[in-house]
């Protein structure tokens, strides 16, 4: 049951993300929209429930077989933003697959620290993470 709820939540998040990023004028702006969406999701109790669910699951392989595709379902969104940024010369040319994994790790990794992060600082923390990421990939001419 929980996996079904999680699947629906992630599908809804991806749809909301697509709707929001279409309003952005640049790939950089789209990355900051991702940060905003992640910070909003961070405040969801679903993160805490997911961790508890996994800890209490006996068949981790079966659960992970269903979770991995869910965890990677946003990759096409990230990839399209990064490709757009490279095409528009906002970002340096780089291995798109590597950058997609790095971006996902950055955004998802912050969420794993929820017990240690002051909820009032989450949005600024995600924005700062995107700023640091952009420092590494921004094309010098577009800064």
C-alpha cells in the first residue's frame, strides 16, 4: 500500500515540476524551481514515513526493485534542463548522464539529512545547493 501511495506522490510531483518549469525563462531558473519543489517536499511527512517503511520491510530487494525506478523517474526532467542549459550556452558542455546523477544526488541527499536540518532553513539550503552546483557548471560567459 505504501509503495502505491509513494508512486502516486512521485508522479504528482513530476507533473507539478513539469508545469512549473515550463514557466521559467532559463535553465538556471528551472534549477531553482527544482530547489523550491524539493524544499516543499521536504516538509512532507512522507519522507519520514518512507524511511520508517524501509527500515521495517523484510524483503528489501523487492522493495528496492520498485523504488529504484521511482527514484529515477525525475531524471528526464533533470536531463532536459541540463541539455537546455548547454544548448543555450548557460552551462558548460559536460557529460549529461554524470551531471544528471550529480544533480539528483545533491537534491535527494539533502533530504536524507532531515533529522538534522532546521525546517525553517530548508528552502535557503536547497537554493544554496543549486548555487554551488551552478558554480561548477555555469559557462563563464553567461555568469
